[in-house]
C-alpha cells in the first residue's frame, strides 16, 4: 500500500465519521420532536458503514503482481432509521396526545447519542493522526533524499 493509498483510506474514514457525527447531531436536535412531516414522532437515524471493496480488475492486477489486495477504506452503505418503539409519556395537555392522554416521543436517548458522538469524534481524531503520521513519514523520506 502506497503512502497515497493510506491517506485515501484515512480520508474515507474522515468522511464517514463526519456523516456519523452529523446524524448524531440531527438525532439530538430532534430528541423532542413529536410530529414530523409524516405525522409520526422523529425516528433516530443511524449510518451503516461497509468496507470499500477493490474492483475486480484491481484484484486481478494485484494477484498478477503478487501483491496482497487490501481494502480501500470505508463507505456509507446507507442511512437507516431505528425501528425501536417510541417512548410514551402521559401529557394530556399536549396537542399530540392520543385519546388516553399519552404522547409518543422519539426513540432518541440523548445519553447514548452523546456516547456515540464521543466515539465518532475519537475515530475522526484517529484518522487525522493517521494522515499526519503518513505525511510526516513522507517528509522524512524526502529529507533522506537530500
């Protein structure tokens, strides 16, 4: 794997983690949204990641060169909605309350979202460290050539 490939892999990780942090922020912002355009409470959104696969041609080329094919990074396979049950709270004064006086609240747990946000920010920092380390190695290699 060349230096540029390792930077590209880290760049895909940075992009994926940034999207994950954006979704977490959206979840926290809508933690009390009881009615969306569809008429239901807000549903928590989650990013689904998968490995970026090399193309079949690249795999054949690597095999012909005797090089072990490695992954190309991470990509977002999709954004899914958490289908867990909504929380219910008794509040007959709320305009979104049902006939029994219960309001359906989003399935967002702010504490869990904060934990996920810390995890995503640590992963983002790890990718930045990998890019900076690769850049430092390239600079040292250029200094050797002087």
